[in-house]
């Protein structure tokens, strides 16, 4: 069923019909309230709705117009339905349900051909048929009713299809199988199409399923702009993060800790942004290659003075070697020489995921300690340098003792509030345990 559930007008009876059609075999794809919207020049938007559209790759498309009421037609050809209001029976004018069914068929056929010209041959080769469902009438009542020469009783579904699964399947299948036995020639858009709706279903199974997935029920993915989404998250930062961003401006060294989701990377990027805007070069190091690639993709074009690296990639660049041959001791020697000779090209160093840098040989070479000393005590006292490290203390490799480059920094700050625990997430979580959410101040 497409959609799997939906809204139903209380008196329309479509909910019961929807549930009856759910019993069809899996190769019957049932659309409820299939809408067609067309832009008509000088008239605006025109909307049509098909109560039920059933697609089967072996038979084609079946349109079902539903009328959940007792109906009549007078000598002038006016259809009416019976409405009982507070014991008073009224007859109210209605459109001819058979005209509605055929109109929906024609409109969809034209709309699909216009919208998907590349699938025109497949659309022309798909059988289209119509039915009208009167769930208030039994088979016997339909047979005993004279609808006139312009109504074909064989395309009417009855009350039995609403009540009994076998009858639902039987009536729908009979209608769809009947498609290959009917020859209807229709005129569309001034073009006579004998292989149009109602004539012949001549699609292979694969072509039919392609028609279903590409034309009748195409899917699309959300257009994701990760950078914009991330910037929106920044706009929604809690007061705590804003205070830290301002406070860090005057610090040479700082260590910012926080659990996952507290905005550490967000604060790190904003720190880099502010330094970049002042024209100072920033070395932004992270442990995870995927994070580095994501940061580079999102920010390298805007943050002209920020250079995103993993420590491995930075080491390979400096040592001009491959990762297999990289020696962090050689890297440290090169960096020390550049710093002493005032040839190190970066003024500021930002380390994200600092808890992970102690996992490998990089920790033994004391490279982060060297960066800390560079940020805290530059050779040239007038040079504006800094070293900031962002880490999750709960994930430190050696949790018993903080590394010296964290112990000795000017400022140690902790982020507590979780940016990812949004109001919607909290509301959903609380609803499961039937408690009322309580928000902290400024949350």
C-alpha cells in the first residue's frame, strides 16, 4: 500500500476499502489518493485525485473510483447520492462516477507522457483500465439494476469485495485480466493512439517494474548540504558554547574536553574561522581520516588560511615520504628545526580528537608536546601563536594520567550540554516512558 497508512474522510468508507485492498497479493501495488497536479496556462493549477490506483506488472494499471453511498440517476442523466441527515433523507447531485474514472485514466496517461517523454513507449505499452466500486451494493443488486447502455456492469466492484478477502482478490484480478480482452481506441492530444490505455499490456516484467519505480512511484533523496546543516547547528549553539568561543580568543593554550555530541569540533572550527579571518595560518589536525575529509570538503574553500590534516598526512608531507616509511622522530626533528629557524609556516595549531593521538607511535615522539611549547612559548615573543586541543577525557588511552600537553595548558574547559539532544529527540524519548520532559535553564 502506498502510502502504508493515510488520512481518510470519516464518511467516505475509504478506510474499509483501503484495508480490503491490503489483502491483495504482493505483486499488486496499491496507491491511495493518487493525485495529479497540472499547470494549465492562464488557469493555474488543476488537481485531480484517483481514489485507488492498482499496478500489477503482469496486467497494467487499474483505476478505481469509489462511491460509498446509495446512488441514483434521473431522466436527465444526473447522478445523485442519498444522504441521511438526522433522519431526513436527501438526494444530492454528484458527478457521474464512470466519467470520473475514465477522466482520471485519461488525465494520468497524458500527464505521464508529458512528464516522462523518455518513457513514452513504455507508457503506451502499459494497459490502463477503470473500475467503479459501490461498496453499498451486492452483486445481486448490481445485476438487478438497469444502469443504461453507457455503463458496463463488468467494471463494477461490489460489497463482497469489501467484506471477503477471496472476493477482493477475485474481483480485482478479473478486472485486470479483462484488460487484454478489451479494445478501446482513445484520442489523446490530437494524436490517435491505438496502443494507449485500455488496449494491450505488452511490457516485459522488468520494463513494467521500471515504469513503476521511475514513473508511477519515483523516489528521491533529500538534498543534503552538510556545510549548511552544520552552520545551522552553530547558529543554534547553547549559551555555554558561545561563552567558550569568546573566552578562547585571548588564550595561547587551552584544552577543551567534552563527551560526544557536546560540540567540540564545532567550537574548534569556529576558533579556526576567527583566526583565519584575521589572516593567520592555522594547522588543524585530527586523528580520523573521514573527519579530515569532511572538514576539508565543507570548509577549505571558505577558510583560506586553515589547513586540515591527519597527523599521518601532515607527517608524510613534511618528511616527503610514504606512510609506511614515516618516522615521527624524523618529523619532530624537522619541526624543531623549522620552529627554531622561524620557518614553521603556521601560527596556530588546533588538535581535534585529541584523545586518539596517544594510540600510536606519535605519542612516544612527543610531537603534541612540541606543538604545545610552540603555542605557549614561541621563539619570537611578539609572534602570536596558540595551541588548542579538543578531546573526550572519557576516551583517553591512558585515563589515569593526563598528557603533559593537557596538564600544562593555560585553560582547561569542559563542555557539558549536548548539542545533539534536541527537543524532538527528548520529547520522543520521554513519550516512551510516559514522563513529562523537564528542560534545564538555557537549554
